[in-house]
C-alpha cells in the first residue's frame, strides 16, 4: 500500500506531519509513505530533530498551497505545490490513497477535478468520524456542500453506511438525518424530500430523523446533513468536547484531595479521554471520490496525523469504492 502525504498542509506543518509519518511507518509495516514537499527543507528538518530520513520516500514539490490561497489555485497557480503534486501521484496510480491537513476547499477541488468522482456520484461529501457514548458515528456532509439537493443526501447516506460497515465493522449501520425534530414532517423542503428518498433506499438502514442532542448519545451510526448544518454541528461537538476536557482537568487538579482521587481512577480517565478524543479517528474521508482521500484536521499534531494515515490505509484496503459503485447500480 502506497499513501501519499502533503507535507506542508496544516497549522503545524511540516514538523508534526513528518513526526506523524514516522509514527505511521513504525506502526504500519506494509505501508510505503510518499512525503511530498520541499525536499531540502524536509531533509534538513529531519536532520535537525533527529528524525530518520529512510522511513519514507520524499517527492520534491517547490511550492506550498496555504490556507489563504483560493481553492482553485491547486489547478493552476499552485500546480507545483505539495498538495497538487500529491494529487497527481494519486491520479496517476503511483499512490493508493492521499492524506492532507491543508486547505479544505483545495482538497475538495483537487479531488473532484483531478482525481474525479465515482461514476454516478453527484457530489463528494466530507465525512467526519466522531465519538459517542456507544462508539464512533459518522456525520456527512461536514462542509463540502453548503447547498444540497435531496438526492445528494440520499447518496451521502449510502456512502456513509458503506464506510461504517467496510472500515469500522459496524453491521447494518443505523442511518439518521439531522433535523429539528424526529417527526417525518419536520424540516425544510430539503429534509422532507430527502426523507422520502431515504425511506425508499434499499442500501441503508434508515431510522428516521435525529436531533442534534442524540448524536453524542449514540442515536445513529451515520448522520446525514447538508454541509452547512453538518459543519455547525461538527464544530459545536468539538467545542463541547474541548470544554468538557478542560473542565474535567481543572476539577481533578484543583487540590490535593482531587489529585489523589484522580490517581485512583487514572486508568478509567485515560480510557474515557481516548474514547472521546477525535484525534483517535485521524481525519475525515472525502467520500464519493474515485480513490481514497482523507482530510486531516488543520490543527493535527503528530498523533492525529498518524491516525489519519492509518485511516487512509483502512479506507484503501476496504474496497468500499467498488461497493459504492455496485450500490448505485442496485438502487
């Protein structure tokens, strides 16, 4: 398995990206990592920090696409950037999967126009894997498509369901649609029309509408939404998670009594922290593209990026892209 990595994408690039690649190379023995970026800069950085340069292949790319660049610049003005070169390697079958923590819009443009969508898929969806009390669930779309049509949501449901079954081993995933109530009549015209399509979709286990409060409680395994609503729900969930973690830390370190109590339950605290940490899931797969693409969080540290590479490896091995194509033909 060959995974191509954009070395200069993300808030902490390229050092944390390099560290994440080293961790992934140690863990994933059957994976070859192609690190794309400014070769001299990357080599010098590895030397300065004592990181072995023989863990992966480095592909030189002289330019960098920043968060401020227009997404379409990946096609022309920044066609020699690390992201653009990485996409070309994926397109030319020189890699099996792609990972970047860079400009989300550019990832969407590059994946859609260079690598192309799966035949029959109308829009690709950014799909985030999130923690809940009952284990991980997937929410899509999380920002790739602010405006949606009912048929987009129907296809998102099929793709999300296949991903959760193929990559996270959840049999018959429960699919819910994010709405402002559980009744079938709730929502705007988009949600009402999409509900009818989802009810008739033979590829999914549709359980109806789901409210935002039920997502972290494990109300569904796949939550379908338009990109505007999904992105807001994602960011609110991340904010609540950070607030809870900060509050818990302050509570357990407040005084000697709480510190001693924390020591007694440290194993349970660590288990809970790991369960609720989005970094454990690495990144958001871009579903609907003809080859595996994973968008890591822009603030990814080495651990999060390592898990994004691990996720891309599972994605590439799953064969789910072929399963999506078959499902489209059967629906």
